[in-house]
């Protein structure tokens, strides 16, 4: 029997599931809400292909060099308004679509859950726009991508760094007609927590009916200095809008309570990657180059291959961009290089949410908030005594 990556290491990339010639591996959900591969022993012939394509077990030193590094944003303000940062992904994807290619990326389904889909027209590109803070369901997309590549069609795949690594390992060869885009990833939150939060919001806001539109980067409240908001819009035009710093799901996410275990020791971070392009928010651009920050969103762009650099240059007329240094890029973007280490009580938090729905998470956040207030009060008392 092959030995797959441990639960602590597995990223859920699905490379092993998609490559298995016996189709005897499937992704099964665990209580933390994440999916992990399991082998049906009765069907397995011990060929070992699943072990060979696992990007964690068979780490390949094939990271590409850093070709270019930029701060950039689209000059199309309406496009940038709908985007999580500077709208660069949409401009890149549009370029591929105009060449007759197709795009694979993360989208919300009708229940508000996140899954990877294929888009073949600019009209549908909005489905892939914006941030999705839940690990996406990949299904058999790797097999579909391989078929498209073999047919000669150009494919752009957008995903987390580990998903890109999984796709590249699954393919087992380079394709000139494949462009891979990953992003500066803080970590992937539990789909279980996200599903419960969507249902919780629907109960509070709209009698249990889920939102028709979700935007985790609404810029009505701004973008600079992390001022964006979470937005959910319902069919009767009811709307939930909350600053990122106050939204309970976002607080659990950014404080590392609900991330996948493997995110604590990510193998796929760094300034050199196997993707062609890395995108992210250029946090800190307001200090580095204030002229590149108008509070509407600015992207950090790293190109890792000539393919990636050529594609970025092809849309240069649609962008405002500046070259930057790696030191400037990582100054306020530690997630480019560093893993997000989970809190020690991560499992307790996930179990509470699983057993008691999202209400228990609110109680946790309130206790944390009270704890911070108490700590701050003690610090102030000590300082006042010292001043006296």
C-alpha cells in the first residue's frame, strides 16, 4: 500500500486522486472541514504513482527565478472596484481569453461555497474575481486541464501555491500553453467554518436564505491600511457590510484559528516559485510609493518565467505599474515568505464550531477581545505606576 502524506502535511491538492489509474483514491472530509485523500485498499495495485506526484512527498527543486517585481493596478476603475486588489488578475485572464484560451479559478457556487470552475468568456470572468477565504473544491479539474492542454488550447490556472504545485506534479511535464498564477497566501480556512458562517449570516440577515453575492473585499470603506469590508447581498436587496477588522469570520482567519494544518509549515512559499506569476495585495505601498496608492487597491506582481513576464508585458498598456525591490515587496507582506502558524487551541475552536455552529466562535472572539482589554489595562496601570 502506498503511504500518502500525513494529515499534518497534506495540502489537499488532489494530485494523487486525479492521477490514480485505478481510481481508488477519493477525497473525504474530516471533522475540521478539510478534505484528505483515502485509498481503497481493495482496489489499490500499489503502483506508487500517487506517492510520486505528491508535491509534499516528492518535492521537486524546480522553482523558477524571479524575473520581474512590480506594483501595479488596472487603469479601469470599475474593474478594480470589483477586484480584491489592483485588478491585475482580470487583465491577465482577459488577455488569455482574447487569445482563445480558458481560465480555471475559484468561484462561489449557489450555496456560497467555494469551488474551482472553468471560464471561457469575459462575461463570466467576474465569477473568479475577488478573494475567497475558504479552501476550494478542485474535483477533477486537473484531468480536464490536461485534456485541454493536450488539445493545444491555452490554459490559465489560478490557485493557491500548493494547488499550483499539485497541478504541475500531476501533469508530470511542462506545457508551453499553460500559465499558472498563484498568490501571496496567508493560509486556507476551513470550508466547514465558512459554510457555517454563510448559514449563520443568512439566519441573522435574511431568514436563512443564503446571499446571492459575496464580496470579501468591498472597497466602499477603502483599501489602504486594510480598511476594506466584508459584504453579503441578498435577493431582496438586504445587505450585510462590516469592516474586515470587525467581521467575526475574518478575525478567526487572520488570527490563524481555522487554517489547514499544512499551512503552518508551507513548502511552497518564497520569492522564487514554480508558478509563472504570483499576485497579491501590495500592503505598505502607501509608505513605499504613495503615488501608487489611491485607496482603490494596488497589486503586488512577481513574474517567475519568461512566459509570465511576456504575459504581464502584453497587458502593460492597461496598467499603471512601477518596478519595486524584493525588500519593498516583503516589508509588509510576510506571507510571501513565512508560514502562518496555527494557534495552540485551533482544534478546540474547530470542534466548537462543528458541534455548536458559529455562535461558539462569537463567544471565543468576545473572550479574546475581553482578554486583550484586560491585558491593555494591566499594561497601562504598570506604566502609570512607573510614571508616578
